[in-house]
C-alpha cells in the first residue's frame, strides 16, 4: 500500500485561498482514512512535510485566468506551468520544485515529481480578508473532494 499524504494548502482568512483547507476538512468529514493535513506554507517547509511519503496530493487555489472561477483541475506537479503559482512557492523561499530537487540531493526520502498530484481550483479572491469562500469556490468543494477520492 502506498503511503499517501493529502495536503490542503492556503490561508483560511484570505477568502477563496481557504479552499484547500475547506476541502481537507470535507475529506475528513467524509471519513477518508490516512494522513490529511492543512498548511499555509510552500517551498522548503512544504518539502519537509512531504518527506517520507510515496505519494502526495496537494489541494490549492490557483489563478491562471484561463478557466472559469471554481473550475477544478487535476494534474501532476510536472505539469505545473508556473512553479511559483499557488502555495508551491513563497517570496521568501524557493519553489516546491527547487526544494524537492535540493531535498533529493541531500538524500531526503521524497516522492517523485510524478507522484505529486495537484488538485487546483481556479480562484479570484485570494487576497481579500474573509473567512468565507465565495459561492463559486464553495460550490467547488464537493467537486474537489470527489476528484481526490478518485485519485485515492
């Protein structure tokens, strides 16, 4: 059995940026077994959290402007066009891709990039102070949960 970690990324007080946390909570409420955590970090700190897992599912808001708000997409980390989107990076850190490369050079046990899946929800209001998700993003939570369940 593959050791899988599900991470809901985001900031729950920045409106739609809290979608990762909301989806992680919904997965727990559905009784999904296994490791499900919520984080508000990226880069090196995120890499440290995924150490020791064979497979990781990252749930996060993304802003590409290429899809309608609330669209849920699933793709491997290797397909992330902008390594600085979402919470895979920080202005005070490095991208997750660079952190993973560094970790592997240090012999930290990490999943391959192909075994890290992104479940990205197209969002718009990720910098507005609010503990509530907008209607389109709130409606995307059950869709996100179903996508993660399919991956499992």
